[in-house]
């Protein structure tokens, strides 16, 4: 991975840090499953979060079960020439491999019962390939229909596994050409959230996390992740007493007066196990608060569709 000089906007520090971090942690989904399970305890949406722990467990099984498909050399060349994301969520020709990932996710959920879900899972498994690809296209484009709602978390989960696996197989040089700061340099998807990291080179730096392929890319703090302004950015929080609740203290909504959007920012310095996807779903109350103030959320969570909760 290239190590360009990155300036952290919150201080005058200049350091060497990776601009892009590919999703090569082999335990990524296992760690997310553990976080979902931890957050589910005593939570008003505990049943949903526990179900998502099973989904993430299925993602972990799927993730290790098969290898990435080689990308055509022409795709990588074109991406370099035009500064385009090499695995564009909209343009990438998905291999049917992701259907196997979906089967693993569904199997993990079925294995633990969850009788209320059987109808949705039956419907999902009865879809022919054309219909399934159409649902996937809508999930990726953010245009899922009401009738897709119950299927979205499973299709979204399988697509995450597939795109993360493909992303992890890229070389650093393959992803260094797309410099649109507000979308994923690998797949062009908006971030689910941003996270202030701990540990080694990334410590205290803010990374945006792709909602789809889980790639992370650096952006200065106190800068809008949607329109890139550093004016009119402010933070909203649910934590009345930060000392009393580490999970709540670790999350804020970064809201921008210029473009009227927001995205959550998680701080690993306050809760080391915080996960951008799991903690996002565990803090939907913050979304409600910020929505009420007239801000629209700028990035999706592919494990959620309004009506699935
Ligand atoms: Zn991505
Ligand atoms: Zn903005």
C-alpha cells in the first residue's frame, strides 16, 4: 500500500498513513457478528440486531468459502486511464459467485430458526436468476422497492461479501487513481459511516468506510463527507452523559449546513470494538433525531431498508 503524506485536518500533524485501506482483514465479518451480538443485549431492537449477528456470521462463512474472480486486465487498465473505480458497483459485471454467498447467508439464518423470516427466505430462494439480479441492481442503486424490503439485508449482505472479496484481491496501485473523495475508490459506492481509527499508522485519522466493499479511505476530520466543505459542519449526539455510555459517546452525526446531509462518525478511541455497520444500525435513534432537524442521510447501510426493523 502506498503511503502518501496525509494531513489530519484536526491538527497540524503530518504523518505517513495509508490513503486507502483494502478490506483484507480475514475476520472482518466475524468481528462484526460479535459486535452485533454484543449490541443486541438489552437493546430495544435487540431481535433485529441478533438476526444481523447471524447474517454477519453467514457472511464470514461465505467470505472464506471461495476465491476472488480475476478482473479482466482491460478493466484495470481503463480504471487507471480514466481514474474510475475498478469495481464500479453499477458497471461491474457480477459473477454468479455471489449467489453462493447469498446461499451461505440464508443458511446461517435458517440454521438458527427465526421462524418469522421463513417466508422472506422462501421467497428469496424461489427467485430466478434474472429476478435476483434485478433485486441486486436495485439494492446497489439505492432504489429498492417496498416489496424488496424483507430481502434487502440478505441480498445486501451477500453483495458485501462478494465485493469485499474482489476488493481485497486488488493491488494498491489499482485503486490509487480514483480521487473523488466522497465515493469509494474501489466500487464508487457512498460510505456507510466514517470512523476515527486507533492503532499504528491510522491512529486518530478519520476513514470513510464503503457501504458495499468495506474499503476505507482517508478524509480530513471536520470536513463534510458529501460536499467536502469544511464550513458549517457540526456534530449531533444522543449521549447525555458520555462517561456513562461508551457506545453512545463513540458516535456522533456529522451534519453539514451547506448540503444539508449527515453521516455518522464513530470514534474507536472511545469504544475500541465499534463497527461502522453494526453500530450504525444500533443507533437509528440518532438518525431520527438528525432527520427531524432537516438533514438527509448521505450514505446507505446495505443491511437495512426502512420497514425491515
Ligand atoms: Zn467500495
Ligand atoms: Zn456538505
